[in-house]
């Protein structure tokens, strides 16, 4: 074979590393079965088994594990694991009876003539044990994603975008009227929620896709122009899917995500248009906005924008989130500063639920994860959440102000992704869903890369 013919042979595609292959398998399992937070759905068994297997294989066949003590994401995970572990430690009766909010249980034991046993801090220890078991998913995700090499980390947004697109396609199948009964989640028939049990969580993932798409489309040293129309079409499809899902919260998240997507991609597009007149970039942004508005208008006229219809039909007085808020705040006051125990909101709420809120349906979460964490874990949980917010704020401030190069693309993507999850947590519980857990951990790893990027010299500085 001649040298010329040898030179024309395509380059061999490198085999993925063990962590990359395991992470792909884990994300596939999460796409299939990781869309629900309820402990009794079949999907929990699937994703936790896959996560444990991935960790075991990584320990046996993978590279050296990453360092924990210098990684804020790992430290936050460790402290999160510590909370339910502490809540499951049995306490002597004298100490347990002094905890706030335990009076009703003390009276029940007294009336029945039973001696007070040793009990854990958690009022519903089975639910707390399930909460502890669920943390294998973010732990496995951190171990796998932190073990990737630089090239594989750059390919990770594309992998997540594939998960988003696959989820969107399931939602479009549901939108067409085909009944999709997912055996792994507790979905509602007729609801457009993709592989999720909740359309708000589905729309959050679609909004995250609006961040992933421009990052993927503008990746690489050389701009692949064929990706640009694909990105525009994908953004349109993602936003229209959010509109069709009927999620009011998702509608707001989608708008925020589109704006963040423009900000994330602005510098790279301006650089690509450096040889064009200055008016070209704002014209392109305006044209994109007009296209979005036009398609949204068509969707409204065709009566397909269910999210907008539900937003205008909202009656705050009938919304259970609004009606249940005073009770939730009262519960926090009752159990503070030690909390009632992770995962036990449903049975604890039934103890305090007033007659005016009784309904055939049940209030499974506080629909404000910040309040529910404080209710479940008390002061320790509040400090942990505050610490996470402070870390996110400081890291985000750094990555959004220090530079505009390609090296900052993934840290900014991580910052924006966590921001969307933070907003969604104000009126829902997305971070309790396995797939969103994994995406949030990956976003945290991207944001933590800020520390590595900032060790490089700034513009005008020398090594």
C-alpha cells in the first residue's frame, strides 16, 4: 500500500475510557428510568442498581479516583450524605422526647401504655433511608464525570444533549396523541412529560437543552457552520415542546434559558462575524427573536401552547402550592432546628393538614425545595443549602467576569444550568429526580473547572 493511500485512510476513533463508557450507560439508564422521585416506582431499582454497578466497575477497572478534599462538589455531596446518616442514628428516649414536634408521638405511646423505645431523629426513618439510598446516583455521576480526560469532558455536553433530544422525542410522541405508558415512572396518562413523571421536570430538562445546544453548536477550535442551522432548529423545537407540555413554570424557565443561551454563545458568534459589519450580529439576534415569536404565535393560534393557556387560567387561590404554604411554614417552625427527617414530607404533612386542604389528591412535596429541605433537616440543612448557594455565587461571579475565551464555555454552562435548577426549586422539587440530580452534579463539575481555568494567565499577562 502506498504512502499516499495510507494518508487517505480515516483516523481511527479512539476507544472511550472506562469512566466515559460507564457514564454513557448510567445516563442511558437515567433517561429510561430516572424520571421520578417516588420511592416505590420501578425506575428507582433500575437506576440505583446501574449506579452501584458503575461504581464497582470503576473501582475495579477505572483510573485513580479523583481527590475529594479539594473539590467543593464532592464536599457538598459528602455533607449531604452525612445529613440522613445522622438522622438515622437511634437516640435514647430521654433525648428523643426533647426534640421539637414529637409531642403527638409521646402522647400516643403514653395512651397505649408502651415504653418509649430508642428512635432516630427522623420521624419516618424508612423515607430517610430511601433518601440516603438515592444519593448513589449523584455520587456515581461525580466519580465517573470527574474521572474523564479533557477530551471526554468536552464531549460531555453533546452526550447530555442526546439525552435531552431523546426525552423530547418521547414528549413529541405523547403530543401526537399516542399513549406512552412508562413502566418505570408514575406518569399521568395524557400528560406531556417525556420520560418524567412530572411535566415541570420535563420542561426543566428542555430548558437545560436550550443551554446545551448553543454550547455544542459552537464548540471546537474551528466553527462547524453546519451546526448553526441545526442549533436554531433545535432551540425552536425545544421551546415549542415546553409550550406544548402545559408547564407554567417551564414557560418561564424556557424564556430564561433562551436568553442565557444567547449570552453563552454571543462571544463566539461575534468572533466568527469579526470580518462582517457590526450590525450583522444584532440583526441575527433580532431575527432569531422574531422567529421564536412567530412560532409561538402560530402555536397559540393553533391552540397548542398549553403552557400559555394554563398560565392565563391560573387561579392562585385554588393552587395547592399557595394554599398549603402557611401550613408548611408552620411545620418548619414546629420542627426547627432539628427537622422532621429527610423524605418524610407526605406523612408529616398529613399530621398537620387542615380540613380546608383535604382533597382526593395528596400533597406529596412542599413544591419549594428550599423550604422542604429546612423542614426535613432543620438548621444543618439550611446551612448546607446556604453554603452551596455561596459557592455557586462566588464561582459564577468569577467565571462570568474573568474572560470570554473558549476555556470559559463549560464553566459558564455549568453556572447557567445550576441557575435554572435553582429557579425551578422555588416552586418544585427537580433536584430529587435522579436524572436532574446527575445533570446538576455534572454542571457543578463544569463550574468547578473555573478554579483550573483561572490559574491560566489573563490577557496581557505572561507565564
